[in-house]
């Protein structure tokens, strides 16, 4: 089967191109996009999961994919992204299987961020979340996306883990530059020379916690920092453990896809913190 979240993105893109449609037309357009972006499972993947490959061989969605598209459509109807019936004036097609984007739905479809099948659009999204994004992070992300498109999931995990690690090191560097306590400054400098992931995590988390508790960092700056820093550390952990150690070998399409979706928001928080530490001493 095609990953559910991938299907959801394809449905939104299909609706953006054809906001007034019916279910069969939507399924056909989603299938064309899946073929265009090379997201159909391979024959080997289908064999491993006991899935009928014949549909994908013909560049069609299989019955389970169609059921998932149906579920996505009804979720959108509940959320008022879609409404039943044709949007054409005086049309007699006022019920299922016809539906169209609501005014709210149009804004949702337009604002849906690019995902892995649109590398250039994804980089634009990263830069919109994190202005002045480090070029090394951009390069790792771009290569990670290309690896993912080629189903090189271990390689993609390594690239996105490296992007996350670079972001975390930049944050640690900004904290060190802002430190007025010489001992702390020296400890961070040593840690940057010989990085240790657990120690980096402990240093960043403890320093942020103390500054937040002392109310030195505004909430608008540190909002969501704990969750997003944890997501970056998870990317690094996958890079160093799951993708590198052959005994572990737990990297899969879904795990990397989640990473791709989480990176923009995580970078937004990291760069917000970096900007604050650049302008303030602690």
C-alpha cells in the first residue's frame, strides 16, 4: 500500500488542481501523481507484504489505497475542507460521489507544505521556516530527499540525521557565544570539538530549562523548544544507530517520512533560539 500520509498529500495536490470533482476522477488523478512522483511500491515490497502488485504494475491504486482515499475524503468533509455536490451553478450533481473544496478548503490546499516529492519546494519551505538557513543543512536535506525518492531509506536517514546534527551544533555554538560564565563557555567549546550526543542534549536542555525558569527567554522564543529539540535528537539517533548499525537496521519509509515532515518546524524553533542567543548574553 502507499503510505497513508503520502496519499493524503497527493489527495490535497489533486484537489488543488481540480477543486470541483468526483471520487473516480480524484482516484485517477491521485494515481497519476503517484506515478509521476514514483511512490508506487515496488514488486519486491509488495511481495514482502503479500500485496497484489498487478495494480501498481498498471499504474493504478489498489483497492486498499482507494479505501484510504475514500477515508481521507470523508475526513476532509467532516473538517469542512470539502463539501458534497458539484460547485457548478445549477448542477444536478448535488450529492456523492461529487464534491468540491470549500473556501476554507481552498486555503488548506494552497497552504499544504511541499513534501519529499517536491525537493525545490521543500527547500523553499525550510527557508521560510528558518531564514538564513545554513547551506550545509540545505544540502543534506536536498540529498536526503533525493535518496528517499529512490527508496534509499538508510541513506535518507543518514542525510536528515546529519542535517539535524548540524542544526543542534549551531544552537550549541550560539549558547556558547552568549555565555558570560567562562567555565560554561569553555565546557561548550570542548564539547563542540569532541561532540557527544548525550552530553550535547543534556547541556542544551539544562541551559534552556534554567533560562526558562528564570524567565529570561520570552515564551514566544522558547515555545515548543522541548518537543522540537527532541525530534532533532531522534533524527540523529536514527542516523547513528538504526541506519548505521546493520544489526539494528530498523529504518523504513514511514520513519524517514515522519522525519521529513518534522524537520521544518524543528528548524524554525532552533533558529528562533539561535537568533535570541545571538542578540542576548546569558
